[in-house]
């Protein structure tokens, strides 16, 4: 396998993945007074290290770039194999961009076990980036599971009064899905030529009945993580009890691991099952869009309101994915990125306010425009972005998702549009009560406007809101080739099935081809071999 990392042989992705892990270990040898500064420096260094991935990324090819592969275990064949394409690149950059902000927002909010807290953040960063770059299923699963422990600690140790319940609920939901994911991986291994190579397994044609069972196992793992309705019940508890940094990571990155799983595994590996289950997935997505928005309207707790809005927004993401066209999938990717920016920013706003008033209730945090004008301005910007105002980042993603959904089903697009109207209702309702009116007497003395650190935390996100909203092409362009390749793969598979019939459970074709010849019994794909690691 050729190493194309920067065309120089430098293991760029390995450095990006494991720098936070090395930093987490380093923190335990640092003085307590310097831990915050060292953690901030490490996350900024990680951000700087990830930028060349974007700068030198070739958007003209769907091939994996910056690829590395080293033999890890010989029997069975398991490799340390990593690479990125236009689907994983924006998620990696979003992760490295948000982590310094998580450190900044925790600067004064976390006062106990600071070393362990910052180390947990850095461990989370390694695990999350590892998920997005892994090209071997075992490596992917290791990173997928490694994420559980630090997030469990963030909620269970530094969370609110009901933190233990929320942490255990999060852990059990995710672990249950992970067990089924492991079963699906093993089935793919034994039916796909006994390899864990993700790209090779994506080129295998599996019997239709087997695809359906694997689809359900993948669905259980990824739907819990998104979370899709009705597997969302762990999310409000986790968000309410988690510290601010935990809520930001949870909403901005962890939820995207589920939708990334659908894009990386479910669609390319299980095209027949995807086609079969698409109406159900569209239906569940529309339910999530409306249910999440309706529940957000009923909330009096700011964190719960944003948590339920995440259920609705992630419904848009899965809606775009299962529209199965380029517009829908690109819109879903944009929404994954935009939701991370906007919802992460809203959780930062809630955390900053909670440090002052020690209340998340909307009724206790009214009238902020007078005493906290800068804070109120940021809150309004991020709320308008979240509801998809034209000129902000979320509008681009929602427009593409609706366009893709319209191509699949006009009634489905109409229902999804209703979700946008409901989003405007609950967000403007929240802004009206929090930003305007008279401050509450018991919290009014505590309403002090943003300091320099808090201003520096929110400003980069506000810049991204308008930059992506007005100039989306730098974000969209790297996605085109990878998304088009995925859609072409699905179209080729559907065309092949239409011509050759259905692949039975025994791997034999059940019908004759259009030209009257019996198709081959082999279940191997006729797609060209993987081009991973080759220089474009």
C-alpha cells in the first residue's frame, strides 16, 4: 500500500489521531496550575495539525487520501489501516475545531479533578477521530468502544445531581448497540472473504436476506448513537446532566458517529437492504423531525430544549442520507457539520449562563439583552442559524436535504418543511423569553456580560455560521467526488439487480439475466478494485 500522506511518507493521520492520547498521558506530569493551559495548547496543536488535511486534500477523487496501512495481527488478518475521503474530512475538522472551545468553556466551570477531566477530553478526541479515519473494522470497533469510557466519566463524575443515572443509561444504550455491531462485523468477516478491510467488504455482494439481518444490526448500533426515534430517550438525560463540554462533544461529534456509520457501512455494503428499508427509515426520520420539534416546544429547561432540537435536526440528517441521491447526502453531510457548529454553540451559551445563575430554567434567565448585550447577540445569532435562516450555515444543509427529499417524495419533503416551521416556533419562543423582557429578581445581580475568554469561545463559531452560510463551496467541494461515487455505487447495484434478479440466501442468482445467460454464482462485486492509497 502506497503512503500518500502529504506525498512525503509522513504518517499524518497517525499523528492527528494519537497526539491527543499522548497529551492526555502528559497531563498527569504537569503541575495542577498549568493543566488548563497545557490542555488548551494540545488541542490547538491538534487543530493546526489537522488543517493540512484540508489544505492538501484532492477534491477531484473519491479515493482514500493520506492513507496508511501496517499489519497489526496476522491471524486473522487485522491491519492498522487509516485514510480519509470527502465524507470523513469535514467531521475530523469539526472535531479538532471544537475541542479547544470545550477546554475554554471548562476553564472555571470544572474545579475538581482537573487533570482527569482534561485527560478525558483528549482521550475522547483520539477515539472520535479514530472512528472517522479507520479503514479496518476491528480498528474502527476499538475506537468506537474507546469513546464510551471517557464520556461515561464526563457525565458520571462531573455531571449534575442525577449524573449517575444518566451516565449508566447512556452506557447501556450504547453498549447494547455496540454488541450488535460486533455481531454484524463478524458476519461480514465470514461472508466477505475473511477480511476486516472496510473497502474490500464494501465491494462484496451479500445475499439479500443476509443483508437485511446485517442492516438491522447496523441500525441498532447507529440509530442509538444518532439517536433516531424511538431510541432517543437517553439523550435528554445525558445532555441535562453532562458538563457543558460533555454536552458540546455529545451533540456536535458523538451523534455524527451514527450517521457516519450509515454512510460508511450501511449504504455501500448493504445496497439491497438499504433499498428495502428506505421507506421505513424515511418514516422514522420524519417522525424524529416532528416529534423532536414538538417536544422542544414543551420544554422549560434550556438544555432539554436544545437536546430535543437535536433529535429533530438529526432527523433531517437521516432523511437526507436515505433520500439516496447526491443532493440529499451532501445536505446530510452539511447538516452534520452545521448541527455540530450551531448546537454546540447553543450548549456553550447555556453553559456560560449556568455559571452565572446556576439555573437552566427559561423562567429564571429572562431579560438578558440589557445586562448581557453581547451574550444576547450571540444567542440570537446561533438560534437564527439553528432554525435555518438564509445566510446562515444551517440554511444550506436544510435546503439540500429538502431538495433531495423532494426528488424521493414530494409529500415527505412537505412534512419535513413543517419541521422547519416548528423549529422557528420553539427557537423564537426561547429567544423571546431569554433575551427580552425584564430580568428575574433573584438572578439579575448575577447577569454579567461575557468576559474575554467567553467571547473568544463563541466568536469563532459565529464566524463559521456566516462564512458557511454565505460561502458554502469550500465545504461542499471536498464532498462532491465521494458522495457522487457512493450514489453511483448504489445506482450500479440497483441496475445490476434489475438485470440479473435477486441474490438468494445461498449466494445463487434466482433469475436469468436480460440477455438470457445464467449469472455467475459468485457473490463478488464487479466494481473495480479498491484504489486506496494510490496517488491520484
